[in-house]
């Protein structure tokens, strides 16, 4: 089983299972992201990020929310993130 990461922003907690699905569908998150022709992030190696320590804000749960806090509550951000994650894992989003 993949190692998990727990990310918290005050009352928001999101547990990342490091499955790599968001990285395999990076074009659904941002169209200008450096990805391969198949839509996979160029920094994904296996299921893990090869630039994890220096990854951009978009790829970090807490830092990404800092850019969105004027547009939605923490609870809504968590809910949307979890829903999107579940859709990617189920093959729904694309």
C-alpha cells in the first residue's frame, strides 16, 4: 500500500495516498503545465513526484489553498479536492 501524507490547513485535512492519479491527469488541472503528450506530468516517476521537495504551489494542498482562500472556504476546498481525487481514481474525470 502507498504511503500517505496528511495535509492540514487549520480545519481542513486531506489525506494523499500518493497514487499519482492527479499527476497522470495534470492537463485537467492546468492546461499550461509541462506534461507529456499523453497528459502525464513530466515530473512523475512511477507513482511519485521527482521534484516533490520543490514542487509548485499547485501540487501542494496547503499552498494551493492560499491562492484560493478568497474564492472558497476551507471546507469547500477540501470537499472539492476529495471529490476530484475520487473522480480521478474512478476514471471519471478527463
